[in-house]
C-alpha cells in the first residue's frame, strides 16, 4: 500500500485553562501525535478527498494540572483525530 501525502492546516486550536506560554509546546506535540496516528491508523475518510473542514469538535478531556505540554498535545491530537473520524 502506497503511503498518502497530506497537508493538514489547523488555523485555530482553542484550549481553555492553559498558559499562553505553553502554546508552542502543545502545538508541536499535537503535530507529532497527529502524524503518528495517521501513519499508524490511516488517514480519516473525512480527509481522503481533500477540501476544507470547517470545524472539528474534539470534545473534552482531563489532564492533571501539572501535565507537560507533550502530554496535553497528545491528548488534543487524539481528540482531533477521533473527531475527524466521525
């Protein structure tokens, strides 16, 4: 099976309750985890034919107050990935 090349552009990611200083670390973690998920589990059908998706609701999740950006970003990416599969 030939791997697919896709470009995913997230224009805005809204997270409540996090320090603005964590945004770059969380963003990098989201990118890494989404890449891993799509490589391991495949590209969601919603992205198969390109185009624009107006909004993805990743729902809510809980993290410990002192969680590192890597942990938060991985949870965000999983929520976004499963939101794309809906």
